[in-house]
């Protein structure tokens, strides 16, 4: 029923955008571009940015959202399970509901003083690693799955791959809440290597940070989903179409993301890792979440608890 609340906003064209922390600069460019189109004229945006898992839980708990942009698919699945996003959300737009992709890279200090080139270089005991907390940050889950999957590409067993994760996290003295906070920690001088999205490394370089990055031969394809909520305003569908358009995909590409539009992606010269794998190669997100990131029984939860790192997000 219409209360005074709904009556007040009736006729207003609004989109509540709730996103993970890293694509903020992209959206700050895309929003005015959309507002200058016939579909976007007069549309006002309410924006919220934080760690992906945190944002997903906030929407589940009642944070208003029309458009959600997360770093990984399970953060949308949580909202499907909560009855807030349609089960067929991935079929609603193009590209299986994805808006951008990237790969996990090693960000190092200028000149790469520790000569970090491979995954093995991260666990010599001489290299301090920075990565966010996987129980709040989607980026951190991508980082750890890149590390784990890389071990298989290198011919290791499952036990060896789990042991690698234990060593890696033992070399990680600080685990921030989000990928962007981890970048700030690294920029402030902490650590020798930052595990990050390639786009974050490019963002840091463009901001003048004295950093370089190495794309390891074995790494994971990161895929970033977007969806409209079931309560989304009518303008949201046009906005999703806009962010998946070639024009917007180019903006993602210019900000260091790999566009999901193959024709636009071809305009950019992103390196192709020798052994690029996907989350599907590791069993898909539902299995991975249960096996590694279940807070009670997950492999990573067990390692973090041994190390005294909080897993309650």
C-alpha cells in the first residue's frame, strides 16, 4: 500500500547503485554519460561502495538497491536466495550477467626489488604478501582461488595446493576488508607483493603510485556480475543495457578492466596468460564456496582460524 514514503518519490527517476569498491571510478564516468542519453535523462543515482561480500549482506539486510555490481557471482546468489533478485538474473542481460572481467596479478614495488615472477616466489618466507580478508572481500576469494588453481596447473596435488594456501596466508600479515583498502595498505608501504585484480594495478599506476605488476603464467579469469533487484525502478533495465553497451565497455577497458564485449576487448592489448583458468575449472562457485569459504567447515576458514584471522566478516 502507498504510504507517505512512496507517495513522496513517485514520479522521481532514481537508481540505487550498490557496488563493490573497485569500479567506483568507472561508475563515476558512466553515470553522467547515461544521464546525457534519452533513457537516462533526469535519472538520479544513489551510490554505495564497499567490499563485495559486505555490500551483498547489506542489501540482504535491507539496504535499498536497484542495481547491484559485485566482484563475484555468489554475492548475487545470496540475494537470489533471499528473494531479492530473480533466479534467471544472468539471462536477463547479455554476457551471462557479467559486465567486466580481469585476472589476478602480482603488484610489486617499482623495479620489482624481490624479483617476484612466479607463485613459488610468494612462499619463500622472504616475501610479505598483502591480500584482503576472503570473508569480506570477493577480490580476496579470487586471489586465493588463483593461487590454488595455479598449483594444479603446475602439476601439484590437492594436498599440496591446500598447503600452498596455508603458506601464502602465513606470509600475509594484514588482511583488509576490501580490495581497495588492501591497495591503500600496500601503497602506504606494507608488504612486498599485493595480490590484486589487474585493473587495480593499472589504477594504481595511473594514479602515479610507484608500482609495477606481473601477470603470472597461471592465473584465474575474474568475472564481475551485475543484476537488477526484483524491486528495481523501471530505469534500471536501460541502465544495465547501457553498462553492457560497447561505449560503456570501452570505459571499463580504459580503466584497466577486460571488457566482456569481445569486439571491444579486441581494441585493448591485454596480455594473455599461458595457463588461464576459470572458476568453473575448479568446480564452480557453489562448490568452491562450500569447500573453501564456509565459515564453519571451509578449508580457508580453518587456515585463517589457525592464524588468528577473523572469519566472521
